[in-house]
């Protein structure tokens, strides 16, 4: 027999598309044993990992939503506090402005009082100086007038009573003439 004929005869006996029954049964039995072992050992682990992952994802999303709500609440609280702080700052600024205006007015009044006190003191000093100058001037004019009158009259006017009377009349005449000329000038 030739090898080709032998293969052809054997090919009729063994079809590669149809395996032998004992091989099919052993293959199915091994498949179910492996499938059972994988189902008992590996499948629960896979399901546990998938459940943990699903819980982590859903829990993470829930935690993210809770965190977002908390963040939104904090944002609103901060905005309210910021608005309150701005309102308080505006109130304090206005209060400071009012206090500043009151202080400026008070300082003006105090300056006005001090100015008036200084002016009054100046007027009093001027008045005192004027009286002192008038007295000194009367004395000096009186002594000069009495010396001049003594020379003109040829008689001594050293007597103080007489001298005072002459000086007073002379100065009264001068003041009357000065008042008359001032009234005529107006």
C-alpha cells in the first residue's frame, strides 16, 4: 500500500471535523471542572472587586456632591461675611468722617476762641500801653510846657499844684482841638 492510499483510507475513518466521542466527553468534563473551579474561586473575587470599585465610584461621586454642597454653603457664608465686612467698613469710614468733621469744627472753634483771646489780650495791652504813654507824655509835655512857660512868663512855675493846673488846662485845650478836627474830618 502506498502512503497516499493509506492516508485516504485512514482519512475516511477519522474525520478532523468530528472528534472521537471519548475525547469530547473528556474535554467537556475538564471544561466543566475548570469552569466550576473558576466559578467557585475566581468569580466571587472578581465580583467583590467589581462591587468595591462600583462602591468607590458611587461613594466618590456622593462624597464629591456633598463636598460641592459644603463648598457652595461656605462660599455663600464667605460672601455674606464679606458683604457684612464691607458694610461695617463703610459704617466705620462714615463714622470716622463724621468724627473728623466734628474734630475740625471743634478745632476751628478753639482756634477762634484763642484768636479772640489773643486779640483781646492785645487790645488790653495796647490800652495799657496807651494809658502809660499818655501818662508819660502828659508828664513830659507838662514839664516842657512849664519850663517853656517859666521862660516866657519870667516867673517860676515850679510849684507842683500850679504846674498841674496849667498842664491840665493846656492838655484839655489840645484834646478839645483834636476832637473838633476829627469831627470836622468826618
